[in-house]
C-alpha cells in the first residue's frame, strides 16, 4: 500500500485495503503528523521505519505502543550509512548508476528564480511531486575579469 499524502484517516484506509490485517512495514518520512497513527495500521510484528520529519520530529513514544503486536521501530539516519568516505562513494555510485540506467527516474520541475514563491506555495500545499530546481539567469562574465594570468615561478 502506498499513500502519497497523510490524510486524517490514512490508517483506516490502509486497514480497508489490507482487509484489516495491516501492513508489514511503514516508511514514514513525515514524522510527527503521522507517526503514532501509523502504528494502528501495522500488522503484528510489523516494522515502523521513521526516516524523516517533514512535519516535525515525534516528541516521545510510549513503549507500550510497540508491545501491542510486538512491533519494531527503527530510526536510521543517512550519516550512519555513509560514515566512511569509501562507503559514501560506493553508495552514491550505485544510485547514480541506477539513474543512468533508467532504473530510477528523477522527478523534477525547473522554474525560473522569479517563480520561487510559487514553488514554495506548492510545496506547502503538497500539490507538487518531486523536486523544484530554481534556475538563475547567468550573464557571461567579462573576459577581462576571468582571463587567467600565467606566470613562471622561479
């Protein structure tokens, strides 16, 4: 089950779709606004993965929420998975290869910088998909300013 928005009653919708059994895992990037409600639609021994907090970080959790159904909570952070430079380069290389091969499609919209306020409004209203790239007008630099000077060091 993939729900793209966190409607007020998403847990009931998940339970309806799954015939009341709930889902095996929830990947929650929203945080505070959805966190506790997500547990109500996790199946027994389900796993909640909280990987983001766009609505703010959950302030606390009663451990009894996990005991009801033997549920698991994970809170990974990116930096623990790319702690070493070699690991970061390996993981980034894999993702970029997936993009190059077409296995991952990046969703983006390029807007002129003058439309930044519109982009911000759309983000706040959750009416956009993907990322916005704001493009600035670039003027060619004066050749006099950017002409490299070559000197021989003695």
